[in-house]
């Protein structure tokens, strides 16, 4: 989810003939407008009218694709989750942890993602559908990356057999999320290097 919020729109595919075909450039414009609207006003205040206005399309164009703002957001979150986040393969535990932190820090500092993610997490506490979508897009995806990082580190002999990927994810991403999303503080020079070293030390010496 984090990376997808900061990437450019994909290449347009050739649409089949037919009067009912939805223009992909309009769909792309609406999706981009949703992220911008979420960042500007939040999910609770977001409206189809606002999305349409920001995308410079009519409300009908939005409703032809999604029946409600909830359906729209759930669809976007699911699409982001489907893209996945590749696990790093630097050849060392420190390198992999540092790569994960670099990508997470870039995404969390992005002006749109930094507003959208916290807002959706708040809404997830009230809406089970959003909660499940966010879990698939954020937690399940990052747990998969952590599992690969830990598995490869165990195979290289850098971590003991039985190391917990969930604990690894907490140690790697937890402090960064706290600083950038909760505290909203700046990252001092060398912070990611120090955090990566601290996470590796904690994983290698859990006692």
C-alpha cells in the first residue's frame, strides 16, 4: 500500500470495443483524486461530490464504477494489496532490514500516504470492512516480507532457528512508524542506519 501511493499511474491497456467500456484514464483520475481527497479531508468527510470535483468528472462517472465511497476505498486498498511489496535480497540481515526501513520511511514521509494511512486506521476501528482491507494491504503484506527476511537470515546462520517474523516486524517498523506517524518527528541523520543496527542486535540476541 505504501509504495503504490507514491508511484505513477500504470500504462493504459487497450480497451475492447463497446459502448459500456469505462475509460481507463477517467478511472485513473478518480483513483488519484480519492487519495488526494482522503489526505485533504479524511474518510469521514470525503464525499463522491468532492472526489468528482477533484478528478474533474461528473458524479455519474464515479457511481458507474463504485456504488459508494466505502466501496471505492475498499477497492483501492485491495488493488494496492494485490501489487505486493518485494522482499529485499541484499545478502545480509542488516542490509535487508535497512532496505525495508528505507522503503517504509520514504512511503510514510510522502505527503499523501502520511495523511491517508493514519486516517484509514482510525476508520478501521469503526468499520470491520475497512479493518479487513487494511489488514490485507498493510499487515499481511509486511508480515510476508518479514517472514522472507527472517527465513533467509536463518539460512545464512545470522539468526537462530525459530526466530519470530512477527517480532522482527515489530522491531524493524514499529519505532519508525511511531516516530513518523504518531510523533510526526523528523529523522535525524543516520537514524535509519542506527535503527537497522539496533533491530538486528535485538533479533540476534533476544534474551
